[in-house]
């Protein structure tokens, strides 16, 4: 901002009340306006009125406009109305900086206040006015803030504020905090739920569950654990459950079933219950846990938005490796596969689906290819839930003669590797030594194939006891 010298005004009307003025008036006779601080009207009119013809530089023969005027080639006035020297400002070249004018040079030595020039120095008061800030150099015309803008996001005192320890940041903008509802307070992005992707590895068993690419939530659940039999030998457990999407609260149903079946197996195996009987009873316990969801207070009230839907329901498949015995149990269409470590041996499917397609094949009414090509193929005929017709837990026990891996999974995986040979081809060769990696590869295979459903798989290695090292 360029300081101005106080001068006698040359106005015809008072700027305050628009009363006529006489030449030489220092104050308005009507309102007392101090005319000494009113600058003289500028002589130039930089704004071109609408409709005014403007003469632009003529173009040369090549069509390019002629040379434009440079500063110093056009006469002008300073803020006080005085003529500027013609050679006060000029450029020595296209990239050269303008030379200081006499007025600018004078400004470096003196500043003007309301009463006249003020000597320059560190103690001299600084001029302030519109467009200038305290502490800015007078006459510079530049705005130089002395403190950071407090409105700047993420800054306090010029430094970025670190979030408190343990604060959950948004996965999208990495700046906003996540509110209890699971949305970013900054950008509103919905955060991934904890169940969208889950992984767990426990000794020689591991499981991975993923929401998939089409579903809005993960309705699968799993449980992996291990315990000791009364003789001290280990027993390893893997449970996988798939919530029925057409039912109410399928995610709660699968979680309750997996947790209940796992807890029952841990207790009964430690007591010495035969693994196959323990699996049967564990499925019944899981069914009771799912049934209890439908009987929760308020669940069947007329104001329940889901009252027209079916009761909570899910499928279940589980496997137990105990000594030289491999036990599987299931209800629904989730499956268990056997894949030997020696891929020269045949893989096998250890379960039979409770589904419309399986019934058609079992009754001899359709071939397997015809049945599974039908749109009703995946309609299940058995499940855990209060509205299940008759609960018939399926159990089977095996004594493998070679080491291998049991793949326990939902249809979100086996839809992309249905035949045992397909499952064996996808499963990594080192899955027995790296079960978590094997489960991750299988889930990745389903996602690469389209991920149309939730995907959950548990990998349970089975080692054949050496002769004389265990039970006969």
C-alpha cells in the first residue's frame, strides 16, 4: 500500500454528505468532514466503458500482434497526482527486473504519516490500512501475515496436530476420525467392518474370511481352536458357518453357531467324548444358539422391521483331527475336502450337500451336471434355525493312510473350485506347513473368479501318526 501525502481536496461535493464545497475548504461546513484526508480524484480512468472502441496494436505480416507498450513508455501519475518521469521505470531485457523509481528509492529512506515524513528506523511506527497487516513493510503492497491462519485444517500454531494415541483414522482420506457409527467425520466415507476380512492362525490350523466383491457385508463366520484329549494327544478343530442371506440377521446366526459349536467341542473332547459324538452334539448346540436369536426379547415385535422375514439361519461344517481319526460334521451346503500332501493320490469331497441339486442327483432324477445347472441348484434343504423342518446333523469319520490337508469352506469358495481335483489344483503344495498362506490363496482364487459371495475357508493339516507313536 502506497502512503499518501495529506493535501487539500479538489472535490466539488463533500464525500460524507454530498454538500457543495468551495475551493480551499478544509472541512465540510455541513457535516464537518475532514477534507484534508481525502485524496485527489485520479486523473486516469483505467476501466474502459462498455461500447468504447479500443485500438489494439496492429498485426504484422505474419499475423502476430505488434509490440505492446512497456512500463515507462506511457506517461502516468503517482498516487498524489504528480507526473511520473518517463525514464523512471524501464526494462533492460525481457527477463530483467524493473529499476526502482525515484519515488520507490525515497520510500526506502522515509515513510509518510498523517503529519508528514517519518524517519525510517526500527522504532518508527508502521502504517496500517486496508490490505496491509501489522508488521508489513509500508509501501510494499504485499500482505505478510505474522501468524498462521487458524482456519487452516490440520494446523495449530503452524504445526500439524497429531491425533491422540489409539485414534482410528479414515482409510480413505487418512485425516478424519471415525465415529462410532463407522463413518469418517471428515469425508463421510464408510469404514470397513471388522468382519469384512478376518484371518486367524492357531498352530497347525488357520482360517480366512472375506466379504467378497458383491455383498454389502460378511455373513460368514469361523472358529479354529485346539485342545488336548485325556491321553494328552492334541485335537484340532475348524468350524465354518455361512449365514442364510434370505433370513433375518444371518451374520449373527453364523457367529453364534460357530462360537457355540467350537466351545462345545473343546469341552466334550477334553472330557473324553468320542470325536464323532462330540461333533454331533456340537451341531445341536449350535442349532440351539441360532434358535435363541429368534426368541430374543423384541425380536418378534410388530414394530420389528424384519418381522416378515425368516428366523435367523445358517449352515455349518466342521472338522476335528484327533490322533489318527478325522471327523467331519455338517448341515447345509458348506463343504469339506481332503487333499493329500502327495498330489499323486486322489483328493476327495468328504461331505454331501443339503441342497435341491443333491437331492435330485441322489434320487436319480437328474445328472449332477443337469442338477447344478438348474437355477434351483443352491436352494438348501437343511440349515440351523428356528424354522428348520427337521434337524439331522451329518457326521462321518475317516482314518487317512497318508498326510494331507482338510479344506473346510463355504460355497463362496467351492463355487469356483467345485470338483476335488479343482480344489487340489488351487491349494498350494506347501499348505500343510503354511496353512494361513494356503487359506489366503484359496480366498484369493474365489475373489479373482468374481467374488459373488462371502468367502470363508479353514485349512486343517492332518498328519498320520507314526507307527508306535500313538494309539494302535
